[in-house]
């Protein structure tokens, strides 16, 4: 049971999760400013500005670097993990979102006349633009760096 207590007292993990929540909450504020309406759904959707995935993994890597050392194997693992997550967010998932948008458009055009198509539309906002990933990364590093005394 002490192991579970250690997990709850892990400041690197705690700050990374808080950073992710801050990034996700900021999506609500940005969406409100952009669309002038309150849309709580942005709190639980993927994609959008900033990338909460990028904020989480860069905060984690920064925290690991600050606690275990910048030359440690743990920091190397966290950094490689962060790079893979950010590449996936801006690359693979963004491409899947573009494909979904094109498929949805094709279905709309194909069945625009009196044809019925009972399938749900594909989710189009899956990934992030490179700018959203960069902003998420900056947010993650900044929050973790400011929280350094907590380590």
C-alpha cells in the first residue's frame, strides 16, 4: 500500500497531470473567445489549441530532467517518449483527421440526393497542427520549470 502512496506523492507526475489539465482547460477559454459561446465538450475532445498531449509529455520530461538529471537515462527515455507523442499528435493523427474530412465530404456529396446513409460521420478533429504542438510544449516546459521548487 505504501507504493500507492509513493505514486500520489510523485511531484513530477503530479505537476505533469496538472499541466495537462491546465492545457485542456485553456482550450475552453480559447474556444469561448473564438466562437463566443460556451462549449464544455472541448474539455473532453482531442485536438485543438494547445496540445494537452504535448504539454503533458514535455512537462514530464522537464520534471524528470530536473529531478534525475539532464544526463540521466530517465530523462532520455522521457524525451524520446515526448518526441514520439508530439510527432504522432501533429503527424499521424492530423493526417487521419484530414482523411476523415475528405471521406465525410465524399459521403455528403454521394448521398446528397434522396439516398440514405445511416453511418455516423468520422471524427475530423483528431490531431494538432505543428503550432498547437509547439504551444503545448512551451506550456509544459514553462509550468514544469516554474514548479521546480516543488521537486
